[in-house]
C-alpha cells in the first residue's frame, strides 16, 4: 500500500510533467500568449527564437519527467528534479529582472523551484541507491 507521501509525490510529479508538456507546446502553438503567461514581454515581432527554445526545453523536460515517472525510475527522477531546479531559478531571475513584469509572474517560477527541490529530495531520500556488483 502506498503512503500519502508517495501518492502526493507521484501526483505532483505527474501534474508537473503534464504541465511542462502543455507549456512547451503552447510556446509553439501560441507564442505570444505563452510569453505573456511566462511573465516577460519581448515585443510584437515575428521572431520566435526565444519561444521555440523555451518550448523545446519545457516539452523535453516534461516528457522525460513523465517517462521516468511511468517507468518507476524514482531515483533518476529525484536527480532530474534536483538538477532541473536550475531552470525555474533561471526563469525566476529572468522575469524578476524584466522591468515591466507583472507582479504575479514570479510565483509560478517560485512554485516550480519548491516542487523541484522538495520532490527531488523526497525521491532521493526514499529510494535505495543501486548496489554495484564487482565483476
């Protein structure tokens, strides 16, 4: 039987992975709306290089998160979450240093930082390190 902690971590990770896929796809499908939701304003142009980079990054991260979760690779998932915490930290700093960012725009990035650090640490602390066998 799974504990409440296990179910909670699984659900948070699932939602995070699905949401990352959604965000990544939205940067391809509706770049201006995704830009506004991210919390920055690049300007109305037909240059979407930033949007495509952000879209690919989020889509790949979301798909990898879901792949590790569905394959029950919890230790690897813990490392991924901890390592990828640099992404929302960078995004937070980017939004924070944008002069006209909406005040609410920093909170999704702060939430992502907390999710990455807590869920990543949870998975690493609750899964056993694989034993290396000598040949």
